[in-house]
């Protein structure tokens, strides 16, 4: 039997883990040991995902969160190395581009343990993004790179990593299809305000997620985003990241906003239910912009760089500045969805990922 140590730490990774681990643990010849670094530690940012997506309880929870990028990554590197030296796995499985991802990749490669990197190859084109640094480093030390799309594969090929790479599709798409089919409306009743009181959802809403530091680190930027949403023809549901809680609450109170519905962070099923329910989506999340695309909902992404070029076709997803006029202008642009265009795979990427792992370990 071959042992796989899977390392996760943030909510986008929990979603991918849910579908891949389900397939991985059906393989009689593979054993998975799950490590949670603790990067996302709040109940609504972590535990709720494991509960509602039936993810196995982590074998190790390192409890590492907060601090600077260097501090967090260094602590994770030390603790993950200890786990790997105890477990002696045949492979380390990683997702995405968090500090947890890069720390685990470095710990593994220095112990001569092969790394499999799911969602490899994305490039923003700027090292000002911590995610760009994490993903690039991880790609270059991985034995197997598994990009979601052809564009990600091309980035890997340009960097000389073509022989390590295979396009497998996007496990986020697997998860979206699987869990959307299981929605029954009850997940929307889980919405709660900052005091824990239930939120009554209007018939028509916009859905916004906004958590990146570059959009929430000043009053001016977040106020501009709120001004845009307040000007729309329906209220906006905004689940707030814990680190942005105080600023968002204060700005809504001071600005007298009537159409910004602040809620506690939401679980995955509530989030995709909101995506499916919303008129349009405004986000700075790489995951939510894909989910909007999967659901056929127009999306405006408040970022300076393209994360998923596949979603930009026919204005399905557009970039905007944290500026009222720009956001409103982009939300008013006509959008055309082509149901025949699905660049994120066939909904069975998890099976392809596990097959690539088995091929490598048998070789």
C-alpha cells in the first residue's frame, strides 16, 4: 500500500479536497493521511466545510494561522517536516497556491518525497501577488503538475515543465456539479448576521465576496465598492471575512447603506446556493469567479490581473478596479454564455488526478 500525505489549510483547498479525497479513499492500494495547517481556523472558514462536505477529520491539525507571510510559512515548514518524517509517505498531494501549499512543497522536496500539485500552472504575471510566488515555487519542485486548463498547461510548458504536466480539469467544477445537485434551499436559511440572527433573503439579490487585502485595507477602497453595490436595483449579500469584520460593519453604519446585507462567513453549500440564486456576482475570489462561470452568472472580479482567462470570454467575467464607476460600468455590459464552451473539464477531474498519482507511484 502506498501512503499519500495531503496538506490543506484554506477554504478553496477544502473544496478540492472533498472531491479528490472521496475518490482517493476508494482505492484499496492507497492510504491518505490528512494534514490541516490551520491557516483558515474560524469555524465558518474551516470546520463547517469539513462537516457539510463530509471531509474526513484531519489526522493532524497544526493550528498555525496569523502572522506575516514569512512567519506563517516558516512555522508551517517546520511542523509539516515533522509530520513527513513521522509518516514517511510515498507522495505529498497539494492544492492551489496558499502558504500551506508552498511550505508543504518545500518540506517534501527537501526530504526527497515527490509532490503532486493540483491546480498547477496559473500565472497572474506579477510577483506582487503572494499566490503567484507560492504557486510558481510549488510547480517547479513538483514531480507531477496537474493544471485545470489548457492555458495553465501552456504556462508550465513555457517554464520547461511540460513533461511534468497533464491537464485533468478542475476539481472545483466537480464539486460545483456534485453539490449543486444536492441543494434544497435549506442552506440559504443558514445565513446569519454578525449577531448570529437569521437573515431573510430577498427574492432578488447580488452576491459579493471581497476579502483580498488590496481591496479591503483602506476605507476608501471598500467604500467605493459599497457605493457601487448600493446603486444597484437589488440588495447585495456580503459574507464578511473575519479580518474585515470591523471595517465593513463601521462603513455600513457610517455610510447608512440600506442595500448591503452583511453576514457571517458562509459554508460551501450556502455559497454556491447564493451563486445560483444571484442576479450577478462581484468578487475578488479565484474560486467564486469560476463558480459564477459554472452557474452561467455574469461576474465582475475586482482585481488588477486575470486569474482564469477562460472565464473572460464574451464578458462572462470582467476585471474592475475598486471604484464605483468602473464596477457599475462592467456590471452593465451585455454578457453571452455559450453552453457548449466548458474549458474546466467534464466534472471527473478527481478520477483523473487519482489515476495520475497511481501511475506515478507504480512506475
